[in-house]
């Protein structure tokens, strides 16, 4: 299957700082990528749809000013958690599909805010 | 909201077939049934998908009932590495912009 890579795999940051997570499609171009968040012992929750060259579409209840998404190229989307707080600690996962194909997921990024 | 219902957990003996059920009674005609699994602390892994017909690949088989209101994922010879949370997802179409909305999934524990 297609390969989606996230970086970093884990990050620890201080409360109040911002953290950027990258999601890359390695062997295909992705006009659309998705960002999910997963808390311990819970399922994945869709946060937003990242569209290449346009604004992201956020799910209800997700603060767009806190979770900044940039999809500047067909192979890269970034999620920036701004002014992170301990409650933002979670497992963040991206996915991407090429044209007409099935969604493939990155390995996830574990964010810990201290 | 997720459109599927799955049992929260199941056990299976190593080497035996694992049959994971999923109910999707409100599925509409253009919606596909997808299965993913998530091993602890990793991203979900695609397993298989289908629309109406039964499907088989190197990982699993997918049996969809004739009325499409339920399906079963079959792992023919479960191994310890198949221990994971399995998600059954109903997805509208197969386009790149179509979302995958995850439900609570089934935790499959393969026992030695």
C-alpha cells in the first residue's frame, strides 16, 4: 500500500509553546489529507480535512485557531498545535488517499505537554 | 457519528479463524464497508473493503450479507500479531475526499 509518514513520532513540549507535526505522502500525491486525534483507550476522532492549496475544513468543536493546518504541497500537510496545554496531550494521526484509492495512515505522533 | 456497531472485545485461539462481526443497518447504496486495524500505539492499517460482493485478499476475507446490513471480517489463521483493535467503517464512496469516521471497534485478543 501507499506510504504516509509522520514526523516526529513523539514530542514533549512545555505548556504555552507551539508544536508542528508533519504528514507526508511518500509515493503518491494527496490533494486531501485528514488529521485525527486519539486519547488513551478511545477511538480516533476526526479533527479536520486538509485541502491542498485551500483552507482546511474543521469538524464541529475543533478550534481552528488552536490547531493550524497548512497543506502547501501535494505531499505535505502540517498540523501546528498552538499554545499547547496538558489537555492537548494526545496521539495525533494523519491519513491520505491518492486519487480513487483507499486511505492510508501515518504512524502517529504522541504529544505530551508538560 | 459512526454508523457501525461492533462488540467491544473478542478472544480467539492462535491458529484458528477469527470472525469479527459488524452491524451497519443504516448503510446506503453508495456506501462502502471498510475494515482497518490498529495495533497499540500505531496508526491504523488498511485491511479490506467491499460494496456488495464478498472480498478476499492476502490479509482477510470480508463477507457482506445480501441486505448489506451487516458484515463479517474473517482472519483465516489468527496469529499473536493479529491482536489489535479492529474498526468497521462505513464510508460514502471511495474518493480521496471521503472521510473515515471511526467507531469504538473490537479489541481482538489472540490467545496462545
